[in-house]
C-alpha cells in the first residue's frame, strides 16, 4: 500500500509539472543513491523518496470487530501510517532548474492537498478501482518544516551532499490484512435471573 500511495502522488505531480523532452520530471527512487554510477535515471529529475514511516497514535485504539449481517467478524485493526516524503531536485549542472522544480512541487501541493483514487487523473496502473484497499486510499499532504539540525542529520544519514529539497508529511496510509480470526453472533437480549435465584435460597 505504501508503494501504491507513492505512485499515486507521483502520477499527479508528473501530470502537473511540464515535462522536458516528453519525460516525467519526477521519479520514485532512493535519493541516497543519486551519486551511484548506475543511477542515471535519478539525474536531472525530482526524486521522491520515503525517509520515515510513523504510526498515527490517535487511531491505534480501534475496534477489532465488524458487524456482518446477523453475526460479527473479528479482525485485527489496521495500522494507520504517516509517510514522510522527501522531494529532492537533482539537477547537478543547473542549480536554477533545481530551484524552479522545487517551486513547482511546492506550488503543486499548495494547489492540491488531498489525494484519492476518485480524484486521480490519470489513474496509475498500480491502482485498481475494484480493490477495496485501493478505494480506501486517501492522503492529505502537509508541509513539514525541519530545523537546521534535523536537516544536517537527514542528509548525513543519506550519505550524500544536500540538494534543494522539501519534505511533506502525508496522512494516512492504512495497511491491513483482511483475514478473519474469529466469528460470533450478536448479543440481542440479556436475561437477568438474579431475582429467581434469590427466591430459591
């Protein structure tokens, strides 16, 4: 589901940013590998990388059952995640182009903050409008501002030189296994035999 979420965002960005020579301007990749000799696909592109995954703690205590007709199915509640996505403009020989592409990304998310399968145009091949998990995919973008210390730590951990970038926090990606581990009936009536037991004593 994480991959599907990133591909959904990527497809919409590439629809928005005017391409050069007909190629997509934004690509999915590990920005830490941007200097590797076999990673030419990352050069002169906006690189979208996942740099952190965070569980949404406010949604941890959800019910583990679902009413289905006259019964109840028991399933483990889904894991709800926030994704921290780094958009790095990697144009090594054209710093002004890096800044322009960075502005394009920020302008895109200023223009559009919510993403779902119903609002995607075009719909990526990775998403299926008949898949119940894909239908529930709904993301909200929020600009994430980092301190200079956090920026230094981030690029140090990525092992590369800093390039023009912006980070966004996306809520929420729901991951779940739909397997049912138990079934039961619905309690429709409660009988209280306390008075009858007292008379018997």
